[in-house]
């Protein structure tokens, strides 16, 4: 209950303070490429309840039909503004809306697409007892995941066989260590990484 109160209050404050950044980012996306400002994708939430995650659109329209669900290296589907938004993590800011609505928390296992969840359903039965989050231990470790996948001959295979199992292990570690203090530490580390 205390965690949800923190999420609700902090996301509301974040949206009030950051609305100029959100507005500028949305306008830039709209002015520089065809399509909507926001990208919505179904992810699996708490208790296997699907929800639409919100991000600023950083790729061309219908990018999911032109390639894999993951991005690797200098993916040609990423727009010029999209590269900047991804590098600065501004593309993730609309997830404050997901936190405010209760789909997500500030800290928790990163939400996955249903297809990958089904591949590791037994593990996700444990992970999805909590709300997925904007950041967690794995988010910090794999901040440059796209660059890492760009070095692989088969990025999706590398993601499924190597990176996702490690992310799952780190998410389980987060659940074991979960506390308000630990959440604050992870938020602080995330902000430092974004600023660095």
C-alpha cells in the first residue's frame, strides 16, 4: 500500500513537472516522421493482466511488421529523433502515465511482451506477483542492451537464450530484496545513469 502511494504521488508530481519535456518530445516526433507521437505495445502486467505500455515513438510506423520485437545496434527502423530519445531515455517518460494508472510501478521487473512471457511462464508466475516497473536491477545492467544485441549475429536468439534468462534472475533477486529503501536506491542509481 505504501509503495502504491509513493508511485501515485511521485508519478503525478513527475507529470506536472515534466509536461514541457513531454510536449516538446511529442511535437518533435510528430514533426520529423509520419505517425503518432506515442508508441503503444501490449506487455504482461501483474497477475498476467495485459496492458499497453506507453513510450514516445522512436521507430518508423509499423516497425513491428518490418522486423523483430527487439532492437539491435543501429536498427534502420529507428528515426533520427528516435536515436536521441532512446539515448537520453526520454522515450520512457510516458510510462509515468502507466505508473499513475497503476499498470506499473517505478521499480519492479521490466514488463515483457506476452510472447516472451509464455516462453518462461513458470518464472513469470513468480515475477508477476508484483507490478512491473520502469526500472530495476536488470535495467541498470542492460542500459545499453541494444548496442549489446547489435554485436550478435542473431539478436533475438541472444536475447531469448542469454539476456532474458539473466533479466529474470535479476528480477527474482529484486523481489527477494524488495523494500522502499531498496527502491529508492535503484531510482537514485537510475537517475545518475541517465544524467551520466
